[in-house]
C-alpha cells in the first residue's frame, strides 16, 4: 500500500506515525511544507519531499499560494498513492481534495476546526468544501466531531468520522522513580514540589497564565518550582515576565527536548499544568497522564473528555490565573490526592491512549477505504466513550 502523508509543521508526532508506517511495511511518501528537524532519522528512511512555500516570498501572496498549490498537487499525482492521509483542513486537506486522488483520510488537528474554520465566511465555506469531499475523517475528540459535522452542513455522515486519539508510546512514557530521583538531584530540587508544562511558547497555550498563577502560588508555598518544556516565538517575552514577577529562581525554561528527555522531566514533576485557550486532545496531556501525573488544565472542551474535575485532576476557566493557582494549591496541599489522581490518569492512558492499539484503527480505516469506499456504517462504531469510567 502506498500512502501520501501530507503535513505542515513537522513534529515528533509525525516521527511516531512514520515509525509505525515503516514497521508495517507501508510505502510512505511524506510531503511536508515547513522545514523538518535535521535530527529526524525516520524522515530520512521514507520518501520525503519538502515543498518550500517561503521561497516565493517576493511574489504576491495569491500567486505564491497558486504556485505552491500547483507543486503539491502535481507531486501527489506523480506519486499515485492508494490513500492520502492529510493533516489539517484548510491547506493540506484542500490540496488533497484538489489533487483529484481518492480516497482521502482527513486528520484535523485542533486549530483548523476550532479556530481557523470560523474566522470568516470564506474560510467556513472553504472548510465545508474540504470536509464534504474527503472520504473519512479521523479526529481525536467528540467536540471536534460535532464541529466537523456542523461544518459539513449535514452532508457528512456521523459514521464517516472516527473518534480516537493518536495516542502515545506507553513503553516510553511511563513512571520511572530512578529518572525522577536523578533529574531532581541534577536540578537541586530534591525537596521541592515541581510543576511541569510541556507546551509550545505560543499565545494559544496561555503560558503567561501559568506564570501569573505561579506568582500567587509561591507566596503561599515558596518551595514550589516550575519546569517549562518547549520552545516558541514568545520565549523572550515569557522570560521577561518571569523576571518582572520575581520568579527567576522558581522557573526553569528547558527548551525543546526529544521524547526520551521529555519523559524524564515529566517524571521529575509532581503535577502537570496546561493553561491553553484551545486544544484538541492534547498529546502533551496524555504523555503526562501516562507518567502518572495529576493534572490541572483549563476548561477547553477536549480537555474535559480526559480530565474530570475532582476525579483525576482539576479544571479552571481559561485565562484566569487565580483559578489555576487555586486548583494547583489544592493538589500541592494534598499529597494523597495527587497520588490518587495520578493513578487514575495512568489507568486512563493505558486504556484509551495506547498508540499501538490506536494505530491498528488507522490501518483498519485504510482497509475500509481501499475495499469499501465510504460505506463504513456497518463496519465501525464511530466514537468511543468520552470518559473511561476508571
């Protein structure tokens, strides 16, 4: 089977996909449109093509996109895939549809269905065109499914949308007492209570809200420390905020790390924090849950499909540092509650976020597309229970 995998921003989650494709002997062709990390060994083992839209920078925007679109569509047609797997609706989803090659499996990832599709009437109509011309949709949360159905204007059928998360590698993301001890000793934080956030430093993830909440927390619990793992355009601004609030001794910015390093930072922590304004099912959250961490997250609907307030974590209103601080203080003051929530999260991750099991569902989608087209209603229960009941 030959698959064209269409991606924009290349990340470690793409590597995880490609490892699976290689393991199962899939003839994989990656078309990516933002520069991939040089250390991606797996990208060098597949047929990869980088279509660099930035090289048209001196041309008018409309002309740049016409040339870019023509190049991508031409490349897809030359490859002649059996299936197109496309991340995102408005760019790669559109180009997949315009290629005329079918079947197309669309994989919306969050911002495309939650924000971009609603920015204007034109963008909504473009999004509707795309979702109504693909063959199947895989999405990671129930709220995303409802939104895509609404975008389709009733043309897309519920059974054409399969709901399950990509999942994570449970053999990598798991509790490890030795990693916890070693990294805390290295940081000099053996006796501290440690919070961790592993989001990109972008406005949509509300990292400044976490920092402002921390300013409240350390006044009551000065032994608390925070790890911010990730990179992004707001790095300088956020470091300045930390300095202005007098938090420099309490916060460490770690930058971008590979997943083997990330799991060590998660294990070194006591609580995971996400203060995002918008999200699909967050792989960062699932990674933290799989290492046995309790979580404090904002009330993004997709988060609520994983974190039940008072059961396996706490939720706070988006953009409200006081509520985030209050939720974190509840956990910081109750070690036994942290342990209970962490154990529940580990069980949920094992039950619902196992990438080995969930990739089998991707393969089943390919099989149905190749042999049954859109007639999948009798072959699949389209969505899983929003909560595990653990």
